[in-house]
C-alpha cells in the first residue's frame, strides 16, 4: 500500500515519524493479528471438540477481527503519518467490503460443493460434483434461467417507454413538478406492498378493478345506446371477448402470468430509467436544436440525428444498471405467484429462495446461486465490453 | 367593415392547429401515465376505508360510491376509536415499523459515511493496494452492485447463525450497508470530482490537515449529494425484503416481511391489508413528495458526466 507520486491533490508534507511510533504501529498490527489468530485457533479447536471451553458462538472471533481492523487503521497513521491518513479514507470501506463479501463468497464456495440440508441432523458433508450433476438435470433451474432472459429482454420495452416519457417531461409543459413527483412515486413503493396492491388486489379475478374493467369492456353494450356508441361498443366487446376478457385470469396461464410480473416490475422501475434519461436530455445544449432548426430539420430528424446519438452513453448506463437490478428480481414473484404456474414466472432468485425456504437445501441452493453469479459476471463483462465498443465510434 | 389586411398565411394556421393537437397528445399521454402511476396508490388508500360490501361491489370513489369507514385502520389499532386503547396488533405493527426505521436509517448513515470517505479518497489521491490502482479499487467497490443477493444469502445465514447475529438488527444493518455502499460510492465519487481541488489546497496551505479540510470544507459543499445518496439508500433499505425474509424471524422482522406474511392469511379482508400496505409505503411517499429534488439529483448523478 503506497501512494504514488503525482497525487491528484498536490500536497507536500514533511513527515518525520519517530522510530518509536513506527515500532508502536507495527506492534499494534502484529499484536492484534496474534490475538485474532489465537482466538480463531481456540474457537476452531473448541468446535472440533479438542478443547472444551464451551464457547457457544463465534462472537469472540468477530470481536478479535474488529479489533485487528481498528489496529490496522491506527497503525497506518502511526507508521506512515500523512500518507497513512490518506489511506484511512479508503481502508475502512475496503476492509468492510472485503470482510462482508470475500469471506462469505469463499464460505459459499465450500457450501456449494457439499450436501447440506439444514433440516437433516447429519450436518455438512462434501459431495464433490454431485450438486453440479443435479443442477445439470434440474429442469426448473434452466427454466428459471430462461425466464431471466425473457425478463431481461423486456428492458428494451421499458427503455422505450422511459425515453418517451422523459422527452415529454423535458418539453415545454405546465405542472412539470406534479408530473415528476407522480412519475417518481412507483419507485418509492416497496415491491412487497406493490405485490399486494396490484398483484393481489387490483388483479384479483372477482373484485379487482382491472378485471372488472376488462369484463365491462367484454360485456355487450345495452341496446338503449345511440347507434353511434352502440356499434363501436359491440366491436370492442367482440374484440375483448376474443382476447378472453369476459373471464379474465392473470396468473392462470404461463404467458400472461409472466407478462403481468414483467408489467409490475416495469411499473416500479420505469421512473428510474426515466430520471436518468431526463438528466441526460437536460444536459444537451439547446444550440444544437436551434442550429438544426435553421438547417430545416424536422422533429423526427432532430431526434434521430441529435437526441438519440447524444443520449447513447446515458442510455447505455441506464440500461446496464437496469439489467443489474432486473437480475435481482425476486420480491414480487415470491409474494404473488411463488414461481407458478408451473415455474413459468420463476426468476433464479425466487427459485433459490424456495429451494432454501421449503426444502432447507442449503448446499444445492448455494451452488445454484454461485453458478448464477458466474453467468452474470460473464454476461455483464461481455455486455460492458460491447457497450464500450458501440459507444466509441460515435465520438 | 373593412377587409382584413393582415392575415396569417395558410402554413401558419396549419402550424397552430398541429401545435394544438400536439399539446393535446402530449398532455393526454402525461395524464394517462400519471393515472397509471397514481391509481394503485389511490386504490390502496380508498380500500383501507372500505367495508366488505364496498369491496364486493367495486366501489371506487369515497362519499359518492361508499361512505368511508375506519374498518381497515381499526384492525391495525390505528383508527380514532382504538388509538387510545391497548392493541396487540398495533404494538406488533409499531415494532416492525420501528425495526424498519432503525435498520434503514442506521445502514444508510453507515453507508454514506463509509462511502463518502472512500469516494473522496478515490477522487483525490492515488492509491496502490498491491496490484490494485485507483481505477481497480473503484471497480472493486462498484462491482459489488452486480453481486446478486442470493449468492450472499445462504453463506450469511450460516455465518450469522454461528455469530449469533441471526434475527438481530445489527446483522441486517451490516448487510444492508453492504448492498447500498456501491451506489453511495458511485454518487459521491461523481459529487467530489466536480469540486475543484484548489479548495483543499488553499485549506491545506492555511494549516488544516487532510481530514480537517475534508470535514470542514468539502463535506458542506458535497452535502446535497450526500443527502441524495442517503435518501436513495433509505428507499432501497426500507423496501428490502429478500434478506429480511431469510435472516429475521421474530425479533428483528421488518415491515415488508410483516406485510408479506399477512398477504396470504388475510383472504378477502382487503381493508386491513390495504391499511397495512399503505402504512408501509406512506413514509417513502412523504419523502418522495418533499425531497423529490434530491432523489432525482442522486439518480441523475451517475448518468451524466
């Protein structure tokens, strides 16, 4: 860990650190590291029943780790003076993330290759590649992965809607503040509440307002109506009946159920993309449009030649972040369909959630999760590389 | 009467007509989308004041279709008659509400604290941790965003079990801090890089230390950005369901878990579910209306460079 020459913030500091301080710093780090390893050793021996102190939890190790982390930070300042103080900006966050991500991930790898059911008394045993073999022939996991592809592809549609709304919000309109707040609200709502509000009540077959509305559309108009209204009414009713809206069902068939989940997720996240795109639109200089107007460009031409190309970087960022959020999609599915009908709406996350919740199958579930992570990392790397290549020629 | 001398040319009159249809088109789409956004919220509020027959008949407009009743709120113990008397449901609800509030506020504060420092350091100094340079460290932090919660969930379950952190608020706070940290760093890095370094240079010349300059000069300037990051974290952590459902059971259960557990059991007593759902989303609706500016600023931060 050292700070290079040529800081972004140019400061020259005279550090003379006495040898005593340096020694103290070293002593702190190594001393606390010793305490940490000693605690870990004792605990390991205790859990393997070599020693019998009867420690119930691993808390002491946690405290020893925290102590070590503090000493590491303190020693940075003691031994390296001004440079140490700068390291102190990043070090706590880095230690936090490493301890919260890297350890569990390594731990997860161990779990993934073992046969471990929390409800069985046997505990954990290694089973090598058995979980992988099981995954290979598990149709539900592949089905969930396939669903994720569908869920991700819908982002193109969400993006189109978000772009359209952002353009409208960016135009000269009255009550912009109202529309902005109204459009933002779905993003604030908890997916669990949304799954009740929309999935369980508004889309309820008997009493939900949406099914009521669809049934009303599908019903024959009364003959008292003037013919000007009657015939379009008949036409709409026929059309609605053809769609099967006379007895609407939203979570009965696979396709419609998936579309409903997509719609609800889109409803909550379209504001997110919309706001990012809106920020991008506002950053486009007005002069470009004025110049193009002088040159006689139509609105459509302006969009194609100015707005869209200039928005490409923002769009790609927005879509990438949206993909990342989409890959975590689970709450709505868990609460509305729990994967049904027949796994048609399952996302990987909700599938693993049930694998754990209903079957306590920790080992297998973790393997599925890790495979998912690997797939995501590969896919995202490819996407980001492609996006980079795409964006380059435009500039 | 004399003839009109000056008249709009045909093309101008056409323009006015097309302008008018354009306006109608724009406003109708905006209003339609506003309706789509607001109707579910309106539906939830009104349903919480309905009674069984109103639900069955599909009455929608209060005082016209039906007379509002406190039925839903009474089942939560929050209606005017029941607010004074003991109510186990209300206590349960308040406990969950309080859990959610503590967990989301603490983890957001922690994330903004850790994240701002890291983002400031990364925007101002060059680091080298082994082979990792500044851009690698930034990427390391931001890449946590890709990590899906399922991957961490099961290891954390086992880890927390052995650390006795299962079903505690601290456990949730730590985990939530981890999940929002990348977003905070992303927003704050953008904020700090827009502040000129001359400010600190002047402060350092005047004898402040690096940390002194950070806390007294830079933080006040970056405060709006920090508020934005804080609110975004608050939204994400308040709504979080997945970890809370797996890692909490009775003591530290948060509001979304309570809402989810009620969904199945309530059947058609929509009024109480509506009251509960609405109570769960109300804090964020209020925040959205009051602090809309900051939320939009926060989300726009990463988008435009």
